[in-house]
């Protein structure tokens, strides 16, 4: 697998709209709380039971991106560290979405990608919104070895700025995401941007990616506004287009924007995991035909399917 530089930013295409103040306050109230960012506490929470209910529901325990480096540094075998990292990142909120993910969760859509990949002599895959990247690993392993695969996310890293008990956390765009003050995390999805290079980067790539040979990296790419410099025949987007996260107009706009990164005849695969779907997963596939994206396949009725049942430009 190779990982080329691919992203160009077209600033004429608007990103997801900023939340109104009332919704931002609601978000801050819901997502802020007691926060220790200790791996031992994460393990206790993951063990479930009464402790988890008490901690998460009654003590409003939160985890911030600061826990990621601590888990990465644990003296554990790779498989264990990787699994804990995935579970830690799955509890982290990054504005509209959580970074929830899991190894092997997108098997239905991965099979669909593999079937269509056979149509191309040298398949190239762009995956968007990958979180820590583990949900891409099975597909990457199954694609032909010469496949060029590029993993991306809007927040492939966070930045910490500040010292000791007061740390500001910036998102992948350099905007203030939260303030950690002693044992309290204030999740503040502000539009204020600070220079991320003045802080310390917290990478989100799972240890399995970072320690692969050669290492796999995650590149910044916003589905609402970015476009690949060289279009791809295959684009996978799993668990990003959730109608609870984004208004329908934003999802439609983002899909049209992703169309700019597709080759003519190329496919966009959109999937979602949820227990309410038969088989726990639903997906649909749009093909770029000239200026249009046309629905060519669907399984288990993805909640956003109805937005694309006609052709879209
Ligand atoms: C629920 S996770 C899904 C992760 C992975 N695809 C999976 O299925 O396990 C959603 C991911 O989408 C990313 N995301 C949110 N908004 C995005 C945007 N506008 N462009 C690209 N990625 C975005 C988040 O940072 C997060 O990592």
C-alpha cells in the first residue's frame, strides 16, 4: 500500500455549518464532566457493570484526547494496546461526531468494495472519516497488494496547548475543542482557531497503523469541502453520514463534494453500523456517471438512502 499526498482544499465549498449558540451550550453541558484520562479507569469502565453506570451516568465521567498518548505508551503487547486505544478513541467526542470505531465492523461494505475493485486494473481507495483507522484494516489486507490506499479524517490529530492543570485541546482544524482544568473537562466546540504548531500533537492513528511496516498514516480531509488532487475510483465512508450528527442538507452537500474526488465510473460506498439493521450494517453505493451520482446498489436500507434515491449532481 502507498500513501500519497492527496488533499487540496477548495474554500468555495462550505464546511458543515457552525452550531447555533443554544445548541453549542447544550453540547457543552452534555459532553463536559469529570475527566481523569487514566488508562486504569478506562479499563474499569470498559469492564461494565455497576461501576460503568455510576461513573458514566452519575459522575458524568468523560475521556478527552489526552488519554490517547497514555494508552499508546502502555507497556502492553500490540494487540492489547491497539484494542484499548480503539476503545479509548471511541469515547472521544469531536464536535458533531464521536470517534467511535472497531476492528472488522464494516464487513458488508468491505465485501462490496472488493467486488467492485475487481473492475479496475489498479484499484485506488480513498477512505474518509476513519477515526483511528482499525476499521479499514481488513479491507486493506484483502485488496490486491499494489492498491494505493489513503486513509483520512477531519481530525487525524489533536493538539494540546498549555501546561500542568490547564490544557487547551484543539481539533484537527486548530479550533478549540475543549479545556482540561485539573480533573474537569469542558467540551467547548468553539470556532476560535489557534496556531496548532505551537502545541504538542496527539496522533489518532491506532498503534497497529503506526507500528505497521511501512507505517500507515491518516491524512486530514474534510468530506464537506476537500477534494483529492487525483480522483479515486473507490471511496469508502463508514459511520460518518449519520442523520443525528448532520442535517440532511449537509449530508447531501458532502456527498456531492465527495463526487469531485471520484473518477468517472468510480464508486462511493456509504455505510453505517447499527443493531437496528439486519446484519448490523447497512450500505449503499453511488456511481459517478458524468456529472451525476447514481444509486447502483443498496443493502439493509441505510438511514440516509432516501436522500439519494434519485440522481444527484
Ligand atoms: C463514528 S467515526 C467512524 C469511524 C470509522 N469510519 C468506522 O466506521 O469505524 C466518525 C469519524 O468521522 C470523522 N468526521 C467527522 N466529521 C468529518 C468530516 N466533515 N470530514 C471527515 N471526517 C469527519 C470523525 O472525526 C470520526 O473519526
